[in-house]
């Protein structure tokens, strides 16, 4: 581990503009430098380098980091090599690298062990496929070629209760259970996946983190996924992204389908930009991740009631994340069809024609709301306006929001100003009027977002936050908690530079939210004093938002006069958010 003091000294001496300029053509734009992002294809510059803050940020794909991170991401250097490169350029000598602590080494070793177990299991399943005429025949019946099966590393789990015992000598190893490959019940162990075609799920870096198993014969469940493990979290991953990344970039489109076989079948017809959610509803992480990679996001669902219900959930998640320059669409297949069957019947051109005619987010939203109200009556129009309100409020993209507002006003037979007042849009989200449209990634709960953005002016302010005041449902709140935990590891957070903080947020579970917040502060153009003042104003607004009974309870607990029952209630409320050096 490289000493933090050396890193800070290095980043204070390095000019990130000079480093990035070796690889990217930059032009001065105000206080910052702009250029075409080297991490995704674009025609209009959205890549910003700040000489004052010493970090870069792409408002298109959310790439974010300091000079060290840039060399790692662009030049493919390892961490130590990137530091060595920068140190040599400014005449600094890298000190002796510290040996990781036993706890750090143990965590790293354990993670490495789990990845190795998953990789070994994948190779076992692939070998079993070659030895199983039944599984090969099934894939042939589904129209898959050997080339496609190899590209997606498809395998087969034999119909054996302890098939993995042949490849893992120590079948009792707890790593097999920890990875979700083996189930332990009443002292007995057996393979989770049996007699199933196996689809490996890869992380963004190409490591196996989970599996999806499709039953061959009749049986339930039809699809069986790996459980949540230290390596695998369903709500953050999509199937097929590693194989689809290049096609997504060249097509400018990503298609989200529901099944593994749909992804594979579409890839076989040269529609390689499809991915699938992993047996879970669409999440904000899915949408954010895919919008960074593509210019257009298309959700594909069956046209039945279940499909439309799933599409509506995806719409609700997408509303606050949709961008003016990146449309979100909804494709509904004809009854009885799925992507696999439709592409085989109509070919690549037929499928792409259908995808090109997919409803936009606004068309789907307004169509569903219209179908629930009789717009021929005053009561029906009133109901329509009431139903539209929470959805329009969630839209963060300013141009899209305005267009939807105009459409709602026309359908409700009122003026745009009247609609704006009725839908309470003038006060729905104050940060949208002060931040660049490109960084408006978050929905209509501005206080947590404003707190997070202003915090980056002086990170040590994090320890002034009473986290029980935050709405725990919001990603901003979770991101704040994680940042507090990171900052608590430093003896003197006051000394952390913007470049160090930019590195600190990378690799965190909420890196997207944190990096966007740090970049948002850059665009707000506030002085540190102004940002700190606004931070404290937001804290006061959060306290004012708290119900009176909660304020009284908090006061009693802090003064030590609360009853045991009251203290228990308060602690239960605070527990999910307590960490680091927060007041709670």
C-alpha cells in the first residue's frame, strides 16, 4: 500500500490537464477543459477536466477520477504502475510499499478465493456440456450454434446431487456455500444447480460472479439464479453486458430483455446489444449503468398484462434518470411472442424495425394515465391530472419534463401555467435550476442531493450530519453513509484534497451517485464558503422536515431523560444509518 501522504503530495504536484492531454485533445472552456470522452463514443464533448479540483468527469458516461485513475482506466496500468508513471514525471521517488494489514490481506485473499471457485465451477459446467448429448440437443433445438454457446460460456450442470464433488476435492469447503453453488441443509450438502443449462454471469471486469440455470425437462423453477453472495448482487448486474459492450457502443442502443435465452438468440442474429435483468425488477443502478453506455435504452416486454406491469415498474425507475439526449423506449411484443421467437420468425431487420417503432417514455406514461381516466368529463380530467402529478415531478431532464408538462396540460384542457401550479412543479426540486442538466441524475428529493453536493466543498462536514434525518430510501442517503465510513478511516479528513476524494469514491457501491455529486458541485461554481453556507442551510431544512414528535424524542434521548421504551424506539430508527463518526 502506498502511503496516503505520498499520494497527496504526488497529486498536488501533478497537473491532471497535462496528463490527460497526452491522450485526449482538450480545449479551454471557462475554468475547465473540455474534450471528447475517451471512454465512450460521442460527437459533442461531455468530458471535463478541472485544473482547480484536479479530477476529470464525463457527463455522458460518468467516468470520474484523478490523474492516477485516468492512467489506470485509459492506459490500462495497474495502480502502482500508474503512481510510478506520475511520480517519475514530477521527479518523485516511490517509497517502499507497505505490506497490507492482516485484515486487508485476508479480505483480498478471500475475495480472490471466491472468484477462483466460480471460475472453476464455470469450466466444470462447460466440460459437462461437451459430455451431455441431452444438453447439446436442447441447445440445438433452441437454434443455438456452438460459436454462440462458446461466446457466452454456456455449460451444463449434470443431474447429480453432488456433481461438483468431482471437481472440488474439499466439497465441505465453506466457499462453495458462500458462492451459492452448494446448499447446506440439516448437516447435508448438495449442488444448487442440477440438470440445467448454465449461463455464467460476469462482472464488468469479466469475472464470473454468478450463474443462471435453465431447466431442460419439465420442472420448476424454469430459471434458477445464484443467490446474493459477496460477489453477486442481482440489483446491480445484468446478464450479457460483457459480450454486448462493443455492440452497444457501435449501435448506440441497448436492449433490455427478460431471459438469458433471449439475449443469446438475439446475439446469434447479430443483435448483440441485448442484456437481461437477473430475475429481478429493473433498478436505478441498471438504468444508470446502461444509459452511460448507450445513446438509447429500449426495454422489451411481452405485450400481456404481466409484461405491461413490469414495464410500468421500469418506467417509474427511469423517470428521474432519463436524460434529454438519451431517449428511453418501451417495446411490447405481439401476443405469444418473445424476443427469441420473434427474431427467428422475422429476422434481424424485422426485429430492429419493431424496436425502432417502440413507444417513448412519455408516450407510454401518458398512454397509461389516459387509459385510467375519462378525459371527456371534468372529473376524469381532474383524476388524470392528479395521477400525472407524482410522475411528472420525478422527471429530472428539463426539456423532457417541459414537453410532458405541455402534453399533460393539453390533455387536461388547462394552460401550461395552470398545470405547473396544479402539479406543484415550481417547488418540486430546487437543485435542478442551479445545476447543469447533464448532472441531474436524481429525483425529486432535493435536500439529500443538495447536502451531498455541497459536502464535497469540505468533506469533513460529513461528520456534522445526523443521518437519522435522512430519507433512508434514497440512494443519496446510502451514498452519504458510505462516504462517511470512508472518510472515518482518515486521521484528518480536513486535509483531503479534491483529487484524493475523487479516488476515494471510486470502487464504492454508490460510486455513480458520489462521482455525479462531486461533479455537480463543479458545475454549480460556488466558492467553498458559499457551498459550506448552503450545506448548513440544508441541514437546518432537514431538521425542520422532521416530525415534531421525533424532534422531542431525539431531544429526550440526547439529554438522557428518555424511557427505555423511547430509547429503544429511537435506536431502532437510527440503527440502519449509524456508521463512522456520525452524530447518531
